[in-house]
């Protein structure tokens, strides 16, 4: 049960509805997922976060599927159930195969392990790795 | 200062030296970075972790640069200084551009933000996102 | 399902019951929430943790509502479902408005984003920020 | 050493310089801290993040000092050295006393402890805490 | 609902079935828990992770119960529901008493608190603690 | 550089000095480490945290070395530099061998990996693991 009341499209005030419309138009879908319905309880936050997502996740130097997989990597590391489900669904919709997902998870698992070995042993950064 | 003495190539016992040789051969480099010198204080762990890294980071359904970027996404989320430096250097060596790095960082930052909004508001997962 | 059996008031040994009584007297409530019922399986821990909570959350240089909001900020960052619910309920009981909660969540989200940008880019601390 | 070259005011392209100017005007200061100099390597990200910070940290239902303290609570929980220093300096500039800082740290420490007790014991959320 | 289809023993391909057999033989049990059924969707990962678990958790300089308790300490700190349940069950099967579990949880809680005090106050490491 | 001025023994007010004396008597040492000198800026917090540490880390159902190793496991997972150094030094003083430390680190690394696999794949808890 979310901590604020979710705002449905039909009940959304104009400031939220125009964001909902832009989300659906940008994503070429006809429904709004719960993340946005919750943020709509505070329309300025809804508009601000959507603006950030739209810009950051747009195709650029990285393709959209790579960006979704990076999102999954962060969400798994943080253990965010909602974000794991939503971004895995999104990555699959963008073409992520079972084999790619399995490798993604293997990298995330391993990185979490070696991160702790590096932190735990207090390993000094090699000068060769420092930016010039 | 690391918590165990780093093992240099010239001082490495045979079990560690053969791993060092495989690391350099696999990576086509002529030096060993501190992560492996520290693990070499415990040769079975050195061999085990290298075996994992070699398998998980090999080209497969995901290309090596994508895997490095996923590694960076995890390392930044965990705040692991050593891993951020080593995998950013590695990603750059595999061709990551400044623009790709900037977008990677933007995605990681945003994912950490929206992870907390989703967790904090206790947003229920949409049935549409659940695996079939 | 909790990992230890929750201790109800009527079944509590004297050492736990006296803590329960103090919790209800301090908070001016007539019920005990599950956190304390679980800790009551180990009465010395129950008494120790309650003593800490009572001291730390008492009004002081910071008012009780600000303290509850700080608690929420930590709990959201850690993704602790129980703590998010219990401290949000507590903050609302102390007068937190919807607008305050929305701003709190916006700050927590943003801080998690910029934390990762600062860590990820390895930004050096400005000398101006260091304590004198 | 940061992973990208910091952009100084005198070298900033117009898109970054106008953000720098707005930061100094908004904050009534005459210098730019390293966080922004690093982001300036990617002007669209600089502008986007500054726009978020400016909106989220503006006075609203919560006063600016409370917002800074929430920022510190998150930054301490994440162990972000840069953010701890910068936001503690900022909170002090906004009037945070030694006693307030000590209480803030005590709450953050305790919340991290009880978060783990709640998660670790798998304590079920009391129905009384759920939103109506 | 897991993100990939769990593989039951009767449906497992030979590569997964031989790992399942080794898990049951090593643990002297007659069933496979969900963690391995999920990994079996990707047999090389199943074999790799099991090989790591088998080696790392084998009796050595530390006894198996101590290793399980360390696993719980990490899992509680990360808030991993599955791992908390599975390793607590495993530790209990290895003889962990209620009193030991309560002390383990108390240490984990306290360590999470003092970790944040140390990080938050930016406490310098005493030279006496550095390795010689 | 710590965020508050460290209090040396010779400058400590009586409330802090008596805690310092108890720390040295309990630990049979003749010096105070920086953690306590920093907390001494706020004597009630110094007394409260020391009281917690003294109780939780005392021998009980778990021996003091096991408790130190659990502390290290948490500190490595959180990446707390100060705590890793101080508790590793303490564990070594209590007899932790190189082989035990290597196995501890291996368990912590692996647990962080499998935690993420379990969280990431959203693996359901087996009914067999639930408490009776």
C-alpha cells in the first residue's frame, strides 16, 4: 500500500494530466504505471522527475537498452523491488534476451563481491588507473 | 595501506604466479594490478576470483564494454573507490567515450534517486511488469 | 513472519513488561508495536534499544518532528519497509503535512542521486568545506 | 583526482558559465565548488542537476536548514565523503549549532541500527502504521 | 514471483541436474531450494556459483557455523530477505542457539550504527590500527 | 579531518574522562582511539555509545573474536574505512589468524554476490526456511 494516494488519469489535475499524456506519447503506451500515479500526488515532483527520466533515458551516446540494463544493475544493487520489475520489463520490451539478462545478473553479482574485497582489504588504487 | 601484504610477481609462489601469468596473457598486459597482488596472499582465493572474473567478463551475449559499464554502475552505487578507478580505466581502454561515460553516470545517478522514491513511497508493482 | 516469536504484553516477563509500560507511558499510547514485541524475545536488548530510542528521540536541540523526518530519510535510503511505515506514521502523528512529506522525499531522492555523482566522479572536497 | 577534468569559470563555455552565474547569484557566493566544476564537463547534466537542486532545496513546506540536515542524513548513511563535507558546511552556514549536529548524528546512527534490527528479524508492519 | 522460470529437478537438463545432485549430496538433504532452481535457468552460472559456495563455506580456518553467522551479518546489512531466511535456517540447523542469534543481531545492529558515526564524523584512522 | 574537534584525555571534562577511564580499564590499554575522542565532543553520546559497545561486545553466547569478525563483516559491507581498520586490529589482537581473516573476507564477498542474485531475481523464500 503506497504512502500517498495514487492519482488515476481520470482524477488527475491538469498539471499532472499533461505529464501523463507526455509519458504515454513518449513511450507509445496507453497506460500509466504506479510510479507516476504516486508522484502525481505532488505535481511539481511528477513533472520534474519525468523531465529528468525523459532526458536521461533518451537515446544518445548509449542506446536505450544499455541504459535500461544500467538501471537494472543499480536497482539490483540497491534491492529495489519496484525498479527491478519495471526496468526488467522495460529492457525486455526493448529486446533484452534471456542470455543477456543472465549475463547482466552475473556481472552485477560479481561486481558486488569484488567491490567488497577491494573495500575490505583497503586496496590502494594503482597509479596506472588514475586519470591523466 | 592494504590489510595484507601485497605479493609481487617475483615473490609469488607457483600457485599465484600461474594465475598472474594467465591474467597478463588474457588481458594482453605486462603488469598485475593491486587487486590481484592482495588476493595473492591467499592463493586459492586468487585463483577462484580470477576464474570467476575471467568467465563472467568474457564476451558473450553482452559485449565487454557493456559489461565494464555495468561494473562501473555497481561500483559507483556502492561507492567503491578502487573499483570505480579500475573499471573506468578498463572501460576507457575498451573504447568508452567521454559522452558515453557522462550518460552512464547520469543514468546511475537518476536510478539511485528513483530507487529511493519507489522504496520510500512503497509503490506497488504493476501487474503488467510481472513476469508471465 | 518474524524470525523470533513476538512477545505479547500478557505473556511478557517482568523485565520486558516494565519496558513495555515505559514505552506506552512515554508515548502516551495503549499498545505496543511489533518492533518491541520482537525485541522482547531478548529482554536485555529490548531494554537497551528502548533506552537509546528514548534518549535520542527526546526533544532537545532538534524538535521531535525533525528527528522523525531524519529517521525517515535514513530508512528510505536503506529501503527498510518496517521503519518507513512506522516513522512516517509517527511523523504524521507529530504533525507532518503532505507537503512536508513530499519535500522530504524529494530531498532524499536528490541526495541519493548527487551522492553517487560525487562518489562516482571522485570529486575532491573543496578546502572551503573542511572544518577549521 | 576526479575522473573528468574540472572546468574553471574562466574556461567555461557559455552554457556552463550561465549555470555558474546562477549558482553564485542564488547562493550569494563568489565561488563555484568542485561538484559543479566536474559536472560542467557535460553542460546538459550541469544544467539539469542544478535545476533540480535549486528547486528541491528552495524554501517551501520545509525550511532550508531542515533540508540540509536531511541531505546530511542521507549522505552519512551512504558514506559519501564529499556530500558530508559540503552539506555540513552548508548547514552550518544556515545556522546549524554543534548541539543540533550532534543530535542529527545520533539519530542517523540509531536509525541505521534499528533499520537492521527490523530488517533482520523480518518484523511485520503493524496494521496501525499503514496509510488509511 | 521470480524473474526467470525456476527449474525443477525432474525438468533439469543434465548440466543442471548434476549440480543439483552435488548440492544434495554435499548438504545431505533431499531437496533443492529456490535459489538454485532460479540459477538453473542459466546452467553455467548455476555451476559457477555452486562451486564458489561449496569452496567458501566448507570447514576451514573458520567453522561452518561461524561462516553462516557471517553470511547472516552481511545479509541483514543488505536487507536481503531471501538470504536472511535461508542462512538463518542453515545456521539453526548447524546448532545456532536463540541466545547466539540474539547476540549476532545485536552486534550487526550496533556495527551499522557505529559505522555511520565513524563515516559521518570523518574520523581519521589511528596509526596504531594500521597494518605494520 | 574530523567534523568536530577531538577531545584529548588531558582536556576532557569529567563526564568524558570517566568514560575514557572505563574504556581503558575494560580494554586493558593505556590509550584512547579517535572514535571516542570524537564522540567526546558530545559527552552524553560518548557515554551512551560506550555503554552499548561494552554490553554488546562482552563475552556471552558468542565469544569476543566471533563478535569482532561479525563487526568486520558489517563494516566491509558498508565500506567503512575506520571500522574496518579498528575492528581488524582488534580481531587480530584477539587471535584472528591470517587464514581466518582470508576466509572471513571470502564469505563476506560471496554473501554480497549471492544477496544480489537473490534480490535481483526476486527469488521467493522456500517455505522450509520459514520459522515454525
